[in-house]
């Protein structure tokens, strides 16, 4: 275990600590070293290693795995992300999807792959993540789907309740219902028209250049090997890893 590679700094820990279960002020059992546990989860998602390979300095791997699953199911990692990203800049928003390869050992969860947002596309077993980021390229929301699903399935729930002045997206998102939804909101659609549109429409090509911000975000979060390749059997666990890494990125 190389503590020089730890990512939870004193400043970050000060911001995270109050949002974790098992504090001395909480009822019930006090958690044993939440900070070291977070480092264990970061180590695994950074390296993409199995839980069984967790360095002994982090404690028993099975105990850490079971705590991770409890926290994932309880939405603890969601809360950490929300705490770190509570002030998005929504002058405009950007939406897009990315696909990650699913490791063969992650495809045998109960209920079958489809129930865990695992599908089959040209690249084999894959999971698709559709994300909404703000005008600074910071994550606002994301959803998982099987890899072969179309990005548009996630658009309505991702933009629901989110106010923005414009939405930037590629031409795959050029659908009538979305254009009508944005028009009803008074938001601008910065979406190039598909080539097969009978009546072409204009869009702000200069503003569209900022769409690289969401591609930059995907590149940034995929620096973590446990994000770039999915090793988690359940969508709950993989989502928890996304929230934790996204919380770290948002804190910077």
C-alpha cells in the first residue's frame, strides 16, 4: 500500500466527513476509519483491481467490500457527489453518451446482464453512460443503460427539473420532441440537424464548439481504470464508483 498515492487530502476529508455514516454524532455503531475506507475504494476504482487484491493495509478485503455494498445501496456515494457539486453553472448544458467495455467476469449477476445495464454492441459486452454537464464541463447527472440502447432514452429524465438557457448536443439528439420541449422551455437548441431532415434548420455553430467540454469530462473520469472498464457486476456498484470519482473531480 503506497500512501503517497492517497487522494483524500485533509481539505477534501474536511468536506466529505460530515456526509458519511457512522460519525460519533450518529446513532448506532461508530464506523471504523471512514477515511481509510474511502481510500480503499479509490484504490480499487483507480487500479481496476478485484476486491480480493486489496492491499492488507486497508483491512480485510471482504469487510471493505461489504461496507462498499451497504453504502452503495444506501446512496452514500450519491450524497458525496451532490455535496461536492451543489452549485452548477447552467447558463447552458451539454448532453452526450459514452460506452465502456464490460469485463467478462462482470456479466453474471442475478437477473441477467440487461437488468444490470449491460448489453451487447459492436464491441461486445458494454454499458452506456449518458451524462449532462454544465457550462463549465462539470457533471450534473448521469444514467446507465445497456450498451446497444440509444442515448435519447435518457434525455427526458436527465433534463427534467433542470433549468438552462441552451442545450448543446450532437445531431443524434436532433428529434422533434426534444426541439419542441426546449422551445416550450424557452431554451435554445444548439443541435445540428440530421442530414435526412426534409426541412433543414439553423443552429449556433460557434456555441456548438463548446461541446468538447463533455468529451473532456468523459476523458477525465476515464482516467480511473475502474470507470474506463466496468468490473462491477451490478449497476448499483458501478454507479457508486461513478459518483465517488465524480465527487473527487468536482472537489478540485
